[in-house]
C-alpha cells in the first residue's frame, strides 16, 4: 500500500518540473498570456516529448495507458507554473471520454494524435451544469444549434467535446455553421470561448447522461488538481517571502499574525491535496462509480474554497508587493479564481453531492 | 435613541435636495471603476458650484476660498446622504482636500494656508501623498527617502510607491527622513514637493487589476525651498498622525458598502441559471442576507460614531473597527457577486457577456489591495487591540532574515 | 439626533447594573440555575421597583409607556449578568402583544400586574417557526389541543402566549387540560417546558398572522439583545484575563494570536450591537412594519453568528480556565448557545428575510 | 498511488474479522459520552483476550506481557479499522498504555520495564498523567511543582490540573521541577508517583459540561523512592517529548471524525421540521457536505502519514496539521448537529426529546476543551509554522501583567 507517489512517479514529476522551469518560467507565461491563446507550442511539444500527453491514452493508440493520478501530476505541475497548456481537455478528459464512448473510429482517429501532441480538444460543458444568459445547445436530428458559453481550452482546439440534449458530441472546429468567439477572462493562461452552433454536424458519443457526468467528474477533478498546484505555489512563495521581508526590525514570518495565517493555509492545503489525489485515483480505479463521482464533487468544491482562501491569504502576506503586476503573484491568484468558477460553484456541486447522499 | 432631526436639519435636507434637483444637469457623469482618471474641467466647474452652495469645502474659512460654515457633522452627513441617494457626484475627493487641507489648517503657517488651501479645494492644484516606500509597508516609520538641508534648499533622494494620482498631481506632501541620527519616529519631516521639480520621475505601477491605479515616484537630487516644510524638522510623524486623523469617509465608509450591496442585489435579481434567478437560490440568498446584516451593522455603527462626534465624545472601538470591517465586507460583497455570476463571473475587460463592465472582478482585486494597502489586517487588528482594548504593544525584537532557528517547539502541551 | 443612550437611559442602565451587581452576582446565578426555575424572586422584585417591568406597559395601565430600545437596555443587562428573569416574555413581548391585540379586557387584567411585577407570561411560539418532532397546537372551536415544545420562560409563568392555527392565544397556566413539563437545556438560567394541550380553553388575541409575526419579531430581537449583553460580558472577561495571565514570561494579551482574536471579536461585536439597537428601536418606532421585521430578522440571525464566535473565542482566550465550571464563564457560553437556537436558526431566519427581499 | 494490499494483509484483515465475529459477545458495551468512567472487570477481561489474540499490546515484547509482534503500521491500521467498522471496542486506550509504556520501552531501565509495563497493558495498574498546572497551560515548561531529593526519597509539593482518571488511577507519571537553578527546560524530572502515597489528594474538577472529566491533584510532602525517576535528573522535558511523540490516534484521529460524521448524517436523516428532514434543507445539506469533504480530506491525509511511516519517511506538514485540523473539524460537526436539531439542539441531561443522550452538546463543549487543552489553536499554529515551515520562533520578551503601555499606534499606514 502506498498513498502517494511511486518512485517512477517522482521521477516523472521531477522531469515535468525541469521542463516547466525551462519552458514556462513566469516571463514566458506573461508573454503567452498577453496573446490569449492559452497555448505555447514549445511547452506543448515538450510535454509530448516526455510522454505527458499520452498518460491516459491506451497503449494500443500509442499512449501509456496509465491512471488518472499520473495525469493529475501533470495537472498539478501545470497549475504550479500557471502554464498555458490545454492539457485538461485534450489529455485528461478527451482520452477517457473518447475511449469510453465505444466509438473505435473516433478513438483511432484522435487518440494517437493526442498522444503525439498533434491534436487539441476543448470542452463545451458549461450548459450541462447550468445554462447562463439563455445559452444552451439543442440537438436537432444530429445537428446542433444554439450557444455554448465558456468553452474551455478553446484557443487552438481542433475539436470540442460538447454537451447537448443530455449527451456528448464531438464537434470539429472547422465545421460549417460553427462560430468561435474568444471570451476574455481574468486568467489569460487559459482560452475561453463562446461557441455558436447553427445546424452544425456533430458526431455523437455513445454513453448518454452517464458519459456527460463522467466528463464533468473528470474536468472537475482536473480543475481541483490545477488548484492544488497553483495554491501550493502561492503558499510557498508567501512562506519564502515571510522569511525575507523585514518590517519593524523583524522578518514578518516571526509575527504570529503572519505565522498563523501561513499555518492556517498549510492546514487547509495539506489535507485538501490528499483529497484531490484520492479523487484523481478513483477516476480510473472505479471509473464512473458513485464513489468516483462523489470524490470528484468534493475535490472540486473543497479546492474552490481552499484555493480562494490561500489565494487571498498568500497575497496578503506579500503586502503591497502581492498586489503589483510586477511580482506576478496574480497569475496564480487569477488561475485559482478561474478554476473556482468553472463547471459549477462550490454550492452547486455540494448540492449534487448531497442529493446523492440524502437518498 | 432619538433618530429624529431638528427642524433646522430637516430644512437643510430640503435645501440640499432642491439644490441637487436644480443643478444635477451640471454634475459630471458618474464614475465607474474603469475611469479612475484625472478630474477635468467638468469636475472643477462642478466643484466651484458646490463650494459656492456650501456642499464642498463647507467648513474651510472664506479667506481660503471655502464656504466658511461652522463644522457640523450632521450637515456633512446629510450632504453625503443626499448626493449618494440621488446618484449625483458630490465634491472632489482628492487626497489634498481630504488630508492635506485639514492638516495645514491645524499646523500650517499662515503663508502655507494662503498659498496652498485655495488651490487645493478647487482642484486647480492637485495633490498626491508620498508616504509608503517599497521597504516600508506596514512599518511606515522605517522609511528611507532622505532630505538634506543645503543652504535654503532641501535636497531629496529616494523613492515612494503606491502614489495615486502622482502622474497628474502638481504637488506632493511627503514624509522624508531629514534627521538620520534621531530615533526612527523623530527623524522624519513633512515636506511639500512641486511635482515639476527637476529630478522627480513618476512611473506608473501596474497592479494585478491590469491597470495602473498607482505610481512609483523617484527623487534624484530634488531641490525644494527650505520653507516647504510643515511644522518643524523631525515633526513629520506627528504631522502625519494629524493627517491620518482626517482620513474619514474613505476606507470603511458605509455609503460605499451600501452602494456596493445595492449593486449586488440588482445583479442577483438579474442573473439566471437555467432560467432561475440567482436571488432565488437558497445558498446565494443566504450569503446575501449575511452580507446585508453586516452592511446594516456598519451603517448603524457609523451612526454611533457620528453621534459621539456630534457630542464631542470618543467613539472608541466603534470607530477603530470601521476600516477593517468595511474593507473586508466590501471584498466579501465582490466575492458573492462573482459567485452569483457563476462561470461568467470570471469575465474581464470586454465582451458581450461581461457584466457591469467587469467592475466586480476589478473590485475584488482592488479591495484586496485596500485591505493590504491601508494597513494590512494584521496592522488593523493591532491598532484595535492596542488603542481600543489597551493591550500591550508588540515587544521589540530584532530578527534578521538570515540565520533562522526552528526545529523545536515554541511551547509545550499540557 | 442621537444614536445611542440619552442621559436618562444611561442613568437607568447604571441603576440596572447596580441592581444586578447586588442581586445577581455569579454565585447567585449559580444557585438559581441549580433550581432550574429561571426565576429569582429578589431580583424580580428589584426590577419591578426600579420600573423595569413597566417600560413597555402603557401609562394608563401603570407602566412607563417607553420604547423597545429602553426595554432592550434591560435585556442587554440581563444578558450581561446571565440573570435568571423571565423578562423577555413578560415585560417585552407580552405588553406589546396584549396592547396590540385590541382586547381591553385582557390588557386591563394583565398589564398592571406585569408592571407591578406580579405576573409572569411565557411564550409558546416555537411551532410558528417550524414544528419539530411532530409537535404543533390545533385550534378546535376555541379550545387548543396538541403539543408545544420549548415554551420559553415557562418556570413560573401565570399564562402563556401560544401560537396555534396561525394565531395567538392567551392560555392560563392553571387551565384544565394543560400539562407543563420542564425541559432541561444547557442554559439553566431560563426555564423551558413542553406544554401539552388537551382541549384547553384559551383566549384568542385578535391580530391573526400579523400579530404572530409581530410576537416573533419582538422575541427575536429580544434574544439578540440578550446575546449582545452576554457576548459583551464574555469579551470583556477575556480581554481582562489576557492582561493578567502570563505564559512564556509575557501577558498573553501581548501575543498577536490572542490580540488578533480579541480584535476580531471587537470588530464583530461593536457593529452587531448597533444593529441590535436599531432593530430594537424600530419595534416601537414603526411597529409591525416590513422594516421592523427585516431588522428583527437580521439582528437575531447576525447575533446568533457573532454570539457563537465570541462565545467560542472568549472561552479559548481563557485556556483551560475557560473550560472549568469554577470560573463560571460557561453560564454566558450556554446562554448565548440557547439564544442562538431559539425561534429559528440563523439560516431559517435569513431565508425569511431573503424571501421578502427577492420579491 | 497504490492502495491495494498484499495478500498477507488481506489475510490478516480476514483474520481480524473472524476474531471479531467469534468474540464480539465478550466485548464490553460501547461507551457513550455519558459514561467516561473507570474501566472495570469486563474491560480487563476483554483486554486480556485481545492481547492474547494480538489485537492489543501487539508490539509489546512477550517478556512484558505483550503479544510480541514486529511493529507494522498497516496491521495496526487494519485492526483499528475493523474494530471501528464492526462497532466493537478495541483495546484499552488509557494514557498509561498509549504514552507511558512506549516511553519506558525507549528510555526506561530494565527494572522499570519489568515492574510497570505488564500491569499497565492489562489495565491492572491504571496510570494518569501529571503535566499541566494551573499556572502553566500552553507554557508547560514553566511548571512549578517541585521535588527535592532527601536521602533516598523525592519529596514533592505542588499541584497538577486536567488529570483525567486521577481518581481511580494507581500511578501517575509526572513532571516535577527538581533543579530550580537550571534553565527552565532543564530543571524538570520525570517521576513515577503511586497515587496512594500519603500527601496525594485528588479532587474532581467540574467543567462546563457539568461533569468531572478531569481532576486536580495536590501534593503535600509526598515521598516516593529516589529510583522512581525515568532517565536522569533534569531530563524530564526530553522524556516528555519522547512521550508526546507516541501520542497518536487520539486527537485528530480521522476514525473519530468519521464516526462523528456518521452520527451526524443519521441525525440529519432523522430530524424533521414541519415534516421535512434536516438533510433535505439546502443550507444544512451544504454545511454537511463541506464537513464531509473535510472528513475525507483528513482521512486521506492520514493515509499519506501512514504511508510515510511505513516507508520510514517524515510526513512533515501532513502530520503536524492533523491535531489542529481534526479537533476543529470535530467541533464543527458538533455545531452542525446542534443546528440541525434546531431548538431541540439545546436540550441536555434528560427528557423525552433529548437526542443521542445529549452527546452533541457535551461534545460541542468537550471538543472545545480539547482544542484548548491539547495546546490551544495558537500553540498548534506556532508548532505548524515553526516546525513545519521553519519560521522563526517567537522572540523572548518579558511583559508582566502590570504597567501596560498602550495608547499609541504600533505601526503607521501608507
């Protein structure tokens, strides 16, 4: 029994960190964010080279056929570096959803390209959680019409996994009748878009509501993993800063006010990380189970709260510096802020979990 | 408990209302978060009209261009309420008017009053504040910008940060270390610096909001007349505390929280998920009500403070907690607005689905800046505990960044 | 304009404090609590002597005909001393509800006796907020049947104001068919009871649902005032203790951990007091208005939260001492705990306030 | 991440289950909050049976009456899980077994081991702990109970507090100041005191729960043999830290939080308002889910700690945060249970409408006591920050109760 990383996983994580340190330092994140595509070619290629793109792709399609916990390591590290890479949709949700949809044709077409870093897949799932501002996509005899807002990782996507009429569909970006308009958010490291469908041809993914829930579970636990990494990075920066910054002739980390704020962050973050790890693990250990669903709900909702608390607290420990653009702490702050809002508020997700438990 | 007003004040309220009704066409448009910019001719003209009517610079003596009324907190409060209720901008809120002018009235020389006050209250001469430095945030008195008297000039070198409006201000009131050998708090003087003096460089400071609400100001052998000092050498800390006393109605102002809350309420009646309004969601409604209770509590707390002021009493804790309570509350209001918008709550800058011009995200970040910037929550809590509860001050101790101990417990368990 | 106490009110409060200091010190509270009647004859007589009982009784009935804010001062001081006195039902809710019920007969019978300290009236309103454990009282042609739980200030009550069938009734304690069984709570300074009605004769109080809501508003704001006093007392004891208790060669009030905890309590409590004062004021300034109702809801719900936070925090500042029976801090802790639970949880009351606002 | 178990452990789990199924008839009844009383013959007999089977005193050497197995965290964890899942009481959890025995095994003399361990693990000789004193709560090392060596006897005078089980314990392990001239932490010795020694007086300490979960113990010229010392003179603080290391599975134990949460869940499915279940109330359900996430987080965090232990690694923060997290969480669970009962949540002691024997109110208070008692949240946060994050320790300063300053600000604002 081991709850944690194996030595192979530790090696893999070290490899990821080296790559990210080299290809996604803050100055590079800044450049890519200014563009707003949420995508960095050099980083993407690097991820493919170390095998990160194929973690969840079955071996028969050129991947590694590993578990969600392994892919979660990638997500956590991407969050730690606020790296612009549409990994969540492409390499975390898509391989499992496409494999499980039972369409060998789609799997054969996309999975090898995903593993090779040649394809990118966005997620248009927001309306499956709750349609805002009158949005929503209808299925009319296999053609989709309507609007999907906040489509995730949309910047350079070749296709979208789209929720419509209680089911999932694969929609290719170049399809006739599809318009993709970028939506600007606080977090410029991820590309969001409004998709307008006007009788767009789409390929159905067999699996009905269960597959839709599955896709949401995966995306939510992935967002939780991203938040773990990002919050950890902010917490570590705040801790380090508190040991260097002097006020009133003392390093500020010697004041109980600061000390206790950091202790509270650690106390929230450590168990939250374990919760997320287990939730990740369950996504491939007991895929689609009630238990996996429940854990995904808890991980997403809990990390939304812990993330907000750490983001605020770590900024505050930095004092005025934390508020400047120059320090760049706000890249993490905003990434955590985005993760929180996507695919269901904590309250909404807890209501889902409660409904299952109250029965 | 007597919340009724004398006839005199009821009349005054009517008078203010009539003025607003008759003159609102001249008021500059309401300011949104996006355009925190330099006031222009429209604002100055409006300010002149308000001063003439007695709704701005009300208690500034006539000889300095004010309206010359006796101080009356209740009148001030009626003016603020009526302008706010009407959604019409009141008098200019520059830091020169709020902080410098009352300070000069209290400790300035006759020459300084005559020279600076009239131009400050009209907005003709705009002021910025030079207090914070990169190395001295919560520990303001550790500031290092230094001034040396050479003949009849101060020669100033150093750097200030968090200076709002420095890019269009004509003047700065500034804390400068002029007595390097004196104890920390006694080595500081309060100097008045024309921003066009050679050697002053202003550079915008971009913040997490993506905007430049603040600046950095660099002083490189900046020379100003020796007379540009308020009170004596080394008395700057005392003068700054006089100034701080006047910093009212800004941070922790209930009117701001009330307006913010009303915006949130509107938003929650408007935003829908699957066709159902945010305000009809039990969990969001619960948070809304928690915040309304706090907004009301802040409002009535302020009435207690106002009552104490009117009667010349010290409102004690009721005043001390206001800033901490208000800034944290505003941040909570922003957070709920973002949550009520759900996914759309992260939108920013532009686009069809952006709500309220992205103000809520901007405020969420900016208010965090205010929580930090006006003295962090830790400093605020120290102030409440030490001044309000008479708890002992933090003991002096020197702990440098290097050579940390650690590894053993600070305390046992029992 | 004055938001606060007039000099007459200050004098009155000083008088109250002297009385309570003399007749309701902790050792006396302890004795009375051991009995469980929630009533102390000597204190009650004293309150009547200084006119506290008649504050809300109209002058024509021998009272002072003053405002709810004046009576709120008494409630706050009773909370400050955790004094066992059924003032809330008898002298706060009853005088206004009986006056407003329009029954001159009842008013003439009860109000002079209330003002004189000769009668006590309990409140059986819990089921108007939400019936627990199948309780509830029915009206059958003017006779009441069923169960009312958690009847408040029941120990020595001569009569109860009882909610049944959406209306209020006055039920005399000696009525045939009424059984009163004491219910033991954490707070032994107030007497609670289960009332069983078996075709009990009752006098209707005209006013329908509006009067029921009015009675609830009054009782709720009274509980808030009680909490203000009790929380203030705990906070003051904690502050004083923090200046005396030495650990690690320092008074503990010099540690930021303790200092900030106390500052947080002060920051919660000061504005909460102002909210409660205004809510009290509105009960007689605009009786029965939407505004008065809204304020009563907010005061009760907010003080429930602030009270819990202060009760916990002040106990913690006292360390182990706070946990002992000997120090007696727990009398306030329990009183605040009781106030919180009675007549609607914070969540329930906020939902009421929200429903009014959402319209 | 490999949560599967070797066949060996699967077999072991089966073995434990079989034992429980076959023997549960002998187990003493489950303990509720009301009866925190002295274990009696039923408990001792059950303990003997458990030791024999290897489910209590598992790793204690056979020569001292234990089962003599090699330490294996996973086995320990399986035993705890299975007994908890079956709702059957496991081995005795007295402080002698949990804290004294491992300490003696590590630093005791052969004679001490032989004399004390066998009787401690059977429960025949019950122990209590003499650490806290009225004047030394969080600052344990400031304790003042003093011991003087006179001939071949220690003469002890002073007072202990918060001593669970002192009224029926036969022995106490106790921290006593024996070297008054040594620095604070080096002046303490770890002594073993028979409770029937003349001069020992135990008096029950009533707490806010209305019960006497704790005692005060007074020492008045108490004479014990000079050999009743563990390790050397002045080494008591070090020994106590050895002991503290073994204080596991108590405070912050996830099994406790899980059991508490399950009780809450049952309660919320049972309690109704106007016929509707508490769990169907969106706001109560939301709080329930927030707590479930925390309970799960604590559970998985503990699996990380267990993994680290198994592999001989230091789990670092994951272990340090457990006590603070767990005790606060339990208190939050109690609070929600009280709220879910609404008005009935205040009932206590007796009566028809009392739920779960009033345990929730008792726990709500008792858990607050544990939050305070095992090192207040401030001490816990210091430990996390200083040991876990390597932040500098609190600087030394002396601030006596009298002569407080105050009145001026501790810091400026910028």
